[in-house]
C-alpha cells in the first residue's frame, strides 16, 4: 500500500508534535546499514532495543508536478499536491 503524500505529511507533523522521532526520505542500504537522508536507521533502532515501540513504515506516493488529477471534493481538474480551489476555500473558512 502507498500512502498519499499529503496524508503522510499530516501524520508526520502530528507524530513530531507528540515527541516521536520522524524520518522521511529515500530508504537506502549502505553495506549492512539502512539509511534515510544520512540518518542511520539501524543505529536508531538499536538504541530502542528492549523498549516498547510503534513503528509506522509505508511508501509515500511520489508526486510529479505534471500529473493532472480530479479533485474528489469539487470535481475540478488540477495539477499539484492539492486542489487550489479547495485550498482557497479552506483558507477562507479557517480565516487564515
């Protein structure tokens, strides 16, 4: 399963607010170590040995700015990470 980029971003912000360690980026293997953006994931997990942990891992949808999508809320076609029409409406309703 692949998680939507916007949903992944929202989840990571909430996890960070709660004090969780949040890593994002391309997962690569260097020798026998797993790395995300030059952070040694293997070493991070080793520091947590013996503790109760929650680990959320999923592939985040890669977004290329050239794709055209149809908004599920208003039906407009758009390109980008979110529907600009709905984004403007949300900003107006929230007063920001």
